[in-house]
C-alpha cells in the first residue's frame, strides 16, 4: 500500500540557509569511492581531522560503522548494496540540510548508486573522490583479511574478486594511494573542496 499520498512534509522556520549562517560554512558531501583496502577510511579520518583543525564542522560516515548499526539488516547482494547506499545518501542529505560537511567512505561500486547520492544531495553539494588503487595492491595490503576470505570462498560478492567495481566516469578528483602518501591525498581533497565550503 502506497502511503506517500498521505504524507505532508512540514516547512520549518529554521532552514538550511539559517543553519549555514549560524555555523558559517557551506555544507558538502565528500564521497570517497574505491576498493576495499584502497585507503578510503584512513583518508576520511585524516581529512576530518584536518577540517576540525581548520574550524570546520563535519561528520564522517564509514562503511563498517554504518553496517554495524543503521544498516545491520543488509547483506552484500547487489540489491542490498544499493539499499545501503540509498540509506547513506538520505542520511547525508539530512546532514547537509543541517549545514555539515559530510565525509563518506564506502566502496560504492556501482555508477548508478553514486549517481543516486549525487541527485539526492544535489550536484553542487556533491564531491566525488575516486580513491584509486589496483586490486593487486589492495590485496597485498589486505588489512582486514577480506581478500583472503573472498579467495577461499568464505565471502561471496566481494568487490574486485567476484563482483565488479565500476570506475567512476566523472569524479571531481582522483587520488592514487599507490603513488601518493595519505597526507598528499588528504591535502589534494582539502584544497579541492576549500572554495566550496567557504
């Protein structure tokens, strides 16, 4: 049963523009996409630290943390992955409305789901970063032991092994964690978003 026709969103006095004035920053969603082990979470953590040190209010949404809580009912089928990203996109939209700089670190392997996030928060509020790193290098790092489990068949639908990763067609920025240090990647992202959040 479709209940949407019985829903009537309320308009509130305190809106996005008033919140922006209050905290003196422009919100943005920094979407980090890349293979498991590419360095997304490490970059996201260091980027949030840099934002904090520069007096910007931000919030970091990380893949594993979200799946432990908000999305603990989802598996790793293509449909569940899409629903995972849809929920994250909706949460990000609310946080942007609150005036925050949102950083997400999700594999987000499909172009369709990244496009959904972009459309939900609006193009001007979306900054896609492709965290580039070869499968071979990610597997060599294998900090969580996931590639080993995927190779042995313990984990199914693992991106880069038996599930595809669609390389972003038009990212705002590419960082390559095989050739750059974490500090270099973070600095590139920070400089890339600076004019958007001031």
